[in-house]
């Protein structure tokens, strides 16, 4: 018995171990209560962490919500739902744009607006004023967006 | 989480500290956009919460997006919003991470 305890010993003693350490009943009870309090706090923290963790999935958008522009092909975007805050973030990580909303639909609508804003801003900016990253975003946008008017 | 304590007005200080330039182009999306410029070039683009949101907390998801746009880890981002990280230190981080 002792050897198995020695093998499984960690920094925090197992509850059964407390009975084998020659402690008095009062000390053992106090130790167990302390352990229970620690475990309760840790469980509460874990519950909060799980609740705050977003639900993530991918979806497609097929247009940009503006008849003057169309997508050459549907693009895959990332959606994160933060249920504890009633917030949804839809993003297109390749060009670092996102839209926020209370619902997925609102977040996707705002993402489409943000994509168009970025596209128009980049094509209106002299290439000399753009760093490598914005130039790369423009290159991606020019491949996926077609101006129809 | 600590993120909940970051308000829209905190980003007003970040805009000043990093001398972010407001995007001048016409916008459809609801949130303002700023550029971080180095050597006369626009290198990072930040979508920030509306500053008239005042002391209202900014959502965790929104803050994560801003943190990613700024290319900062959680500790550096906290330092930026709480002030210890200076504009010069931030510039050094970005020069290290980006090929300008």
C-alpha cells in the first residue's frame, strides 16, 4: 500500500493518503476541507473558461451584399460565437478583416462590408504607400472580387 | 478574464500612443479603421470599436481580433493598453516581426 502511494505521489496528497500520514482526525478533516475548497474553486474556474471559449466553425459567403461587386467564387470564412457575451465574430483571416454582430447573419453582413471597405481603400491607395502585408491583401482581393459596374 | 476590463475609451489612448492614422476612405462597415505606419508606409490595419462606446467593455472576440492585428501576445497587449509598452518598444516589436 505504502509503495503504491509513493509511486503515485504528487505535490498535492491524495485524500486517502491523509489517513495514512498519522494525522489526527481534526487535521485530516481540515486538510480534506481545504482540498474540497481548492477543487471547488478550480471547477468554477474551469466552468468559466469553458463558457467563455467560443464555438468555432467555417461557413461560406457567396456575395458581398453589393450588386456592384461579385465574388469570383464563394469564400470560406471563420465564425466564432461567444455565447456568454451574445457576440459573433465572422472573419476572413487571410486579409485580416472581421465583422461583429449579435447574430451570425449580422456578423457576416458586417464582414462583407469590411471586405468591400478594405478592397476600395487599397485600390485607391498608391502602391508606394502600402507595406508588404496590405499589398498581399490587395493581391488576394483582386483575385476574388470582380467589379460588375 | 482580463479582456472584459478593456473599454472602448482605452483604445483612444492606444491611438494616441501609436500615432495611428484614421482611414480617410468612405466606409460601409460600422467600426472605424486605423493604420499603423512605418517609414511612410501603411503596414498594419486596425479595426477598433467606436470610441463613443466610452467605458463600455469591448467583447472578447473583438479584442482578440485587435490583438492579432497588432501582432502582440497577450502580455504585450495588456502592457500596451495599460501603458507600460511605449510607442518605441511597439515599433521595435513590429520591425522584428514584419518585413517592412
